[in-house]
C-alpha cells in the first residue's frame, strides 16, 4: 500500500496568498476531480509517485537545494519522509523581490509493503528520485 499523507500547512507555512492561488488554480484545472490535487497544491514541494509493478518510484522537485540539505528516512510505522531545509539568507540583504521560501520542507508517505534493504535514491538537477522495491511474497 502507498498513501500520501495530508499536507500540514501550519508546520510548512507558505505565504497565505501563494497557497490560496495554487489551490484555486488546481481546483479550476481539475473540474471532475478537484480534491485529488488539493494536497499537491499546498505541499512544500511537488512529487510524482509511480507504481512500476516491481515497486514505487518517487520523483521530488527540489530545485536550488544541495544534496547536503536533503534527508531521506524510512521511519517507524512505515513512513518514508523526505526533508529539505533552506537556511535564511544573511542579514543585511535588501531584497527587491523575494519569492523563494526558506525554512524546513517535508513530505511523508505511508508505505508498508516494501523491501527496506533495497531502497535507493539519487539526486540530480534538482530532482530527487527514490526507488522503493515491493516485498516479494513467497508462495
């Protein structure tokens, strides 16, 4: 089983206007199934999740992050957690426009039927690719 977990706006606060604009844009783009996309619109970063038959593959957009700023953990209760943190810029910088967010970003997924020893991850060109092989059932 693979399930995304609801986005927690309080712990991953975006600027309110940006979150509402993303929500409305997604809502309007998906008139037949608007609620399936709501979680992605409010997320701290976007992901694609694919079932490859042999396992699951996650591709997370993390542009502007270095490999050292990203952590990946498979925690108790079978949660895969992707975390990234962008530090605050040094004081004294006068911004004319500032759209890039700083702080902690996190996405969690409930995945309970995978082979933990076979998890692989790679990070290239701002995309984190995580492969989670499914457990093989012995018959």
